[in-house]
C-alpha cells in the first residue's frame, strides 16, 4: 500500500510539473506572438499596454524563469516609449542590473537608467552616482566615454554647455592653425 501511495504521489507531482511547464510555454508563445505584432506597430500605445501586462504577468507567475531579464529590459523600453512612464522604466532597469548583473543587457540598463535620471527626471545627483558606478563596474564598455562626459557636464546649464563646446572648438581651430 505504501508503494502504491508513493507512485501515486510521484504521478501527481509529475502531472503538476508538466502542467506548469506547459502553461509556461503557452504564456511564452503568447508573448512571442504579441511581440511580433508590436514590432510591426511599435508606436501603438494599445499594443504597448498589452505587452506591458503580458510581461508583468509572466514575471509575477514565473519569478525564476530565465526570460525575465530580457522581459524587464523590453518592458522598460515600452515604458520609455511609447508609454512615457519614465519612473517605471527606471525601476525596471534598476531591477535588471541589480538582480541580473551578468545579463548581457545589464550594463546598457544601468547607463540608460542614469541617462533617464539625468535628462528626463532631472535627478542629476542620482544620475551622477549611477554614471560613476557604471564607469567603475563596466570600464571596458563602449558607453564609458559617454558616461565620463555626462559626469563632467552634468551640472552645466545648456548655455554653459554651449560655451564649453564653443571654447573646445575654438581651441581645436587655434591648434590646427598653429600646426600649419
């Protein structure tokens, strides 16, 4: 009787696992189908909202799935544009680079979060700290020079930045003229 009970329990567990995997596959297929539609009409707010719900539902349902880092990044992109929910996007990008630091897009997520903090949300001190963290953590990343320039110029007003650029251009012209 005990052996029969064990086999029955194993069978029930097997069916439960299979149904979960099957449901996961169905949800992934639904997301893939909708991503293809959204790629054709990437400025559709209605489709972006649908994708946002699909991503969030999947992340909540399958918290350990390997697709979550990509979905966080894609959902953040939707929240930037066309949904224009910058704060939500920054939070998702932060979750991505914090929880999944080895994911291929984590560096990009960190830089993008700093950029949004600086240029959209006006949180220059937070952006500066994040740029510095980015430079320290990803010193060989192609965006490091952009991060360094952002740190150097983060507190400048547009007028001050224009003066700085003009001064650099004048310096280059003078240097070129003296080399002739």
